[in-house]
C-alpha cells in the first residue's frame, strides 16, 4: 500500500469534518443574526409602544388643558331646559314647516330672498368692521351694497360677486359681540335663550347692538315711519328663509356628538371643533 493510499481516507475524513464544522458555524451565525434581528424588532416595538403611550398621554394632557379653558356654565340647569325646548321647537315645529316651505318655494326664489336680506343687513357689517379697524372690508361692504341695490334689483341678485374687488369677505365675525371681544371684553358665562339659542353674556349684549344698527330698528316706531310688528315679522321671515343650513348643521351635530348640549357649547369656548360645528351656537339665531 502506497503512502498516497494510506493518507487518502484520512484526507477525506478531514475534509468532511471541515465541511461539517463550516456548516455548524454558518448555522450558528444565522441563529445569532436571527436573534439579533428579533431583539431589534422587539426594541423597535417597545419604542413604538412607548411613543404611542407618550403621545396618548400628551393628547389627554391637551384635552385636559382644553377642558380647563371651557366657558363657565353656572346656569347649566336653566341652559339645558331651554336647549331641550329649542331642540323640540327646531326639529318638531320649524323643520316640518320649513320642509313644506321649500316644497312650494323654488330654490332660486329662496336664494333671492336670502341675498336681499343679506344686502339690507349691510349697516351691521359695515359698522362693526369699522369698529374693529377692518376698514378695507368695510368699504367692500359699501361697494357691494351700492352695486347689488342698483344692478341687483334691491339685492335680490348678488351681481357684485362677479367683480374681483367686491368679492364678499367672510364677515361671520362682523357683529357687535365680536367687536366687544376685539375691544377686550370677556365672554362672560354661557347662556341659552329660548328661540335665540346658545349665546354668552357678551354676545347677548352684542345682539342688542346689532339690532340697533339694523334696518329693522330704523324702520320701526318710534324711530321710523313703519310699525314695529310688520318690520319684526319681515325680519323673522327673512331668517326663516335661511333655516335650511341651521337645521342641517344642528342635525349633523346631534348625530356626531355623544352629548349635543356639550357639543353646542364647545364653539363658545377656546376648544377647536370641526368646521361643520362652527354655526352650532347660532342654531336658532338665524
């Protein structure tokens, strides 16, 4: 037997052992890599959970801060009673009547009535824009009034919106209640009035100021030549014409909110609310 023949089995055995050790080493490295990946995944999951908990705590802290800034409601019993009254009045009385009104009154006619009412309310918006220092918007109101009163047949048609300098601005805050806020007056406590709806002490005073600046006031006795009752009836008729938006907004609020009373009160505070709820405090005012 030659030396080559003697060492051949030994060589083959060593080669097999080397291959086996290599495979064992690769398997060990693979297990180590898998374990390392599992550790990394676990650490990442823990970090995500911790961040989620932190965000949740932060969200609750923000919620607590917002709740602390909610408007004072010391007359909640009174307010809840009239809120329930207004709810029944709006949905059980006003809504059916308004539904019949829309059935017999075409949409273009209702739009014309709404435009005319908005036009004659120009003095309120103009005065409050001036009192708030918004002089550019005040003159836009004057320009729109002149154009719509003449070319728009008394404001029935909003022809001024076709002119870029006279595009209507968002003057939802152009009322005397907001003017008092600009002057630094606080809102006072939360109030709910029958028919009028949710308000505050400041906005209640503002309603009186807006009425004094309205055309209805100056066209009624003893100030003007017309009787008070017909002028008030015309004003209420104009407001009834626009009740569609109020009803749909309030129904949306009731459907979305767990507690409609609290939801209607939220826009009176500094708490951010969905855009569709912004008109909720004016449920019965318009």
